[in-house]
C-alpha cells in the first residue's frame, strides 16, 4: 500500500479551450504520481469541456456547473477532494514538472505550513520554460511569522508583493479550518482566501527552482477590469476583510500604513466615476491615521499636476489625455 499523500488538483475553467490542454498536460506530467484532478467547467461556451473530456481517467474528472464563477467552482472541487494537499490551478496556467513533488517534500517535514513556489509571468506565445521568475518571487521567504509575512506582502515596508493562486500548495487541514472561498467576490478572491490560509498556518515554506507559470493575454488582466463598479466593490470588500483578519493580530504602524495605501489605490481607480466608493475608501484611509503613498499616475505633466493640485486633478487630466489619444 502506498502511504504517500494524495494531492487534489482543482481547476476552475471558463472558455479556456485554447490553453487547457497545456494546463492538463503539465498536471499529468508531474513527477508526483498520486494526484486526483477535478476540472470544474463554469458553463463554457467554447470547446473547453470537449477538450477536458479527452483527459478523463481514474485520476481526472470533469464536472460541469451553471455559470456561477470561479469561487463556486473551487468550492465544488473542495467538496469533492480527498487529498492531503490542495493545488488550485487556473485553466490557462502551467506547473513545472516537479512543482508538487518538491513542495510535498518540504511540507511533509513541516506540518501546518503553506508551500509557495516562484512564479514566472509570461505572455501567450512566449517560451516560458526559459524565463526567470518575477522579482517578487525572490522576496517570498521561509518564515514562522504569518502576520509579518502578510504585512510585508501588503506593503508594510514600502514595497508590495503578490503570491499568485497556483503558487501555493495548501494542506487540507488548513482548507478545512478556514472554510470555503468567498463566493461574493469577483476580484481579489485569492487574496482574501489566502490571507485566511496564511493566518491559519504556522508559516511559509518556499521552493527554489520550481515554478508556476502564469499566462497573460492582451485585455485579460486586472487593469482591464479596474473601471467596473462590481470589480472595484469586490476589491474594497476583499481589502476590508483582509484588514479585519490582520487587525485581530496587529495594529502596528506598518500594517496601518499598508492599509492606508491600499485603500487609497482603490479610491484612485474609482475616481471620478464612482464618488460614493471614493468617499468610503477615503474614510478608511482616515481611520488608519496614516498618509497614504500615492502611486505614479503618469508622465511629467500629470505628476506635476499631482504635486501641485493633488491626485484627483491629476487623474482627471490623465483621463482627458487618454480620451484625446483614443
């Protein structure tokens, strides 16, 4: 009898027909053999399901649901999973062949910890296997202090970093503790979910030279969603929840500074289109008692306007310039 732990791979899929074969090939090619894979299709209108069905086996299942979003799909996968570890994987992304095995080797000796791998970001068509991980991957470090890890990641020391969904390998003891993905969130669902996961863990354990590859397509990134009210509202809710979780553990100046800046950035994205949300964000900034760091909004003219007249005037000027260019 094989006593090695089973890993459950959960792949929410929506109109990923161009890429899902590459994603599933990377899972099948893992050096860790004990896998169960759930492709949860969110009512795709392309050939995603047809392609995924070609991979059905004792290890790979395809489940269809009415269009309900990625969080509902992940929760359905969680309900089906029997693995000791969970690997969430987006349907257009790729794992290095030994990603899961290397993380298990580390986590089996560190029960209660989360595993994280470096991330390579690539545009569709690039030779990602020969690309280097993003700079942020070198920031991610082993730590026994989950609170400090999140404060640093959110910008408590001046620079903000990110850990992508599929870079994690999560023990089921942690997913059972924190409960399901928040199905009310459209943006930053993974940030909210893994904030809970990190705080429920003993800390972080990293792997070097083992990558998760995140695909980017033109028009498909967060910047394209920033002007939609439902996405901005989701970002605000996710940040409020993350702030609430951390506030139960710290009220440090670093934490407050990070929250001030993050709320300010949502306000900038919402201005001038959604004044009520801007006002809510500014109220949260005031609660921190910290002056937020204002990001660069444009070239010399826009930055000069920001320094003299403030960020709102600079944002309006930027919008006018963009409208003229279009």
